[in-house]
C-alpha cells in the first residue's frame, strides 16, 4: 500500500513560482513512475509531468519549459517546481504513483494552487 501526501500549494501572483512536494509512504517508492496531474473546476483531470524510476521525464506541452518534475528516492518524495505561473494554472494538483510490476496506481488527496492576475 502506498499513501501520497501533497503539500506546497497556495496563492501566488501571476509570474510567480511554487514548489509542490509529494511524500510517499511504502518501501517501493523508487520503482514507481511518479506523475503530477491537475484538475480545474469544471474540467477533466489533466496530465502535467511524469518521472520514471530512472529519472526520465516527460511533460505536457502546456507546462513544458515552465514546470520541472524531480524525485528524491532517499526521501520518498517527488517535486514539481512551477515557474512563470499563469491564472490558467489555477487548479487542484494531484500526485500519482504507478507500479509497473504490480500494475497498481495510487493518488494523493490534492493540493490547491491559485494564481491571481
């Protein structure tokens, strides 16, 4: 069983930065693909970025060049550094873990990010 707890959300002005953290329980963190998603009111959940166990990354076009995903396996934590934030980045941000071997996935409870214009 894996539990994910996000933190770091809040209110920021347009052009500002935030760093989200996702702390995971369980001893198999290092073998999970870790991802960030977001969901704005009235919209579907949107993929943002993913990082593999080997630290390969992939980004959605909407955040490429502005957001950076990283992981610290020693701390069982994945991060999302968000720069040049825009009002349209306002959403609840979710952490996601996927274990390829077990074909199981887990979601965090989400953290609110609000970008004011």
